[in-house]
């Protein structure tokens, strides 16, 4: 699943602080996902794994990030289970963002800006 970033929420004093996580060196990365078609309904899920050291400060899990050289393995031509590991710490950056992220009615580029 191509993505330019993702949100994760950190528990801080009983509140949920959203963080935006994005690739450090690229414009996009691929999140490991699965797709299922059942009785005419398509479902999609993002596969998660344990957090790397950078993400562990925010949350205990993170999406599986599939590197370009591992696309074939993820898509069925290899051992996808071996890819269920945290991304390297230096592959990503993260910053806290506005609590406006928590309301689905808010949908604009300012949601990605650091606070």
C-alpha cells in the first residue's frame, strides 16, 4: 500500500497525541497490507509489527514497511513472513501534529504540519 506517511497516537497524561510519521529520504514508502474479497466486499488491512526504537517513544507497534527490493517477496514470490520486522530507525522521521487530526471532518494539508 503506497503511502507518504501515517499517523500514530501516543498516550500522554490520559490523552492521545497524534504523530505524523514519514519517510526520511523518499517521498513514498510501501506499507505491508493484505486485501480480502469476501462475499463481494473488499477489505483492506495494514499489517503491523513491533516498533523500532524511534517509534517506541510514540507507540509499541508500527506498520510493516516493505522496501522496494522486497516487493516480490511481499506479493507472494518469497518469504513474506521474514519481512514482518520493524523498519530501520534511520528510514523515518516523526513529529507531533494538531489534535485536529482526531476529527474526520478536518481534511487539509495543515494536519501534516509539526506543532
